[in-house]
C-alpha cells in the first residue's frame, strides 16, 4: 500500500556532469538511466504497511486480514484508505494516509528492510555514472527516509505521490521521472531507460509510459506479459544485466528471458492442460 493520489519532485545531486545536448554514454551497452519503484522493490516495507493497516482497523473494532492487505499492494493510498474506511475506520482519507505513513516511516527509521541486491545494484549504477530516479507513490516523508540511508547522489530526483494527479497504474509518474532525466541529460530515449518494479500497478504504469520494464515480483505474483522481463531477484545482478534488457540486446541475453522462450512455455503449458 505504497501509493498516493498526488506527488512531489525532489531534485538531488547529479550523478555526473554531462555535455550539453548529450545523453550519458556508459559502458553498460547503452543503458542511459534507471527509474526505480521503492516499496517492495528497494525496500520491503509492505509488512510495515500491513501491520499499520491491521492495527488501525482493529483500533476501530474491525478486522483486517493479510489477504485483504495484499489486495492493496501497489494501489493508490487514497483507494486503500477508502477500503480501510469500509472495514470500519472512522477517519477521513487524508487522516488515514498520514497515520499510516507516519507509522511506516517510524518503522523504517528503526530498521530499513532492504530488498536483496537493490543497494548493491544502485551502488554499481552510481559507480558507472548511470543516473537513477526514484518513482514512488509513497509520500515525501517516507521516500526521503529511505533515500537518506543510501549514499549521496544515488538518486538525482525523487518523484513522490503528491506531484502527480494520477497514481500508478497511470503512466504520469514514470513519464515525469523520464522527463526529469531528459532535462538533466538531453538525448535520452525511452528505449535505453529501464524501470524496475514489483507490482502490477507499477509495471502497468511503466509500460504505459513506454519504458523498458523489469518486474521483480515480491508479495503478489504478476500475470505473464511479454512486454516486460521478470527476474526472481536483484541479487547478483549488474548494470550489464539491465543493459541486456534493452531493445537489440534482449535476444542476446539469457534464453529464459527471450520472448520466443516465453511463447513456447505458454504453448507447452496450454498443451499440458488440453
């Protein structure tokens, strides 16, 4: 439950100086930038959200199951707040959002639940000068709490929920993240920028924005979609692995990632079920 109905942008230090009119030219085979979801992708905050939701509903005499909570993963916070109201929470939408956000921020400040491989991949991208932008529907308070625990210049911008008029799965947030990268690095193209996500609303948003999309599903499995690539984990992955997802590089990468492999898998599955 990491998304919110609106958003803001925080501009941080650039990862590297660039020439006017030129996109970054990196060693990782043309990878020009990476847009990162936060909740469930960089940090495993979903258990924090679920606990906060349960406590809030129970405080009003209701019940809230883990199954109910997982249906909110990746949804906009205003939508999720409405579901909590239906479960008996007698607070306004904004009051619910603020209460939950403050609870999760307190948990993150006590212990940041990093997802496997996320910090390491971010560090390698930073070392190679490949710019990264956080694109989260969480509020600024939580986004900055997480970003502050990473090295300076990890992200050039934080796109948060109160900047956009439509949350994920709408493409607005990812389009804004890409536009900010282009403003810093003229000449970038969407075919050379990868979005990393864990939820269905997130991957839907990234794909609708026209970005190369990587899914690393976590709490909730994702339906198969040939337009994106799925990894089980970021652990052990490198910028070169991200670059291998770009058009023209995908077919040269791991055969399990090739579209024809996925098509054959579906055909085999259909044959077994016939």
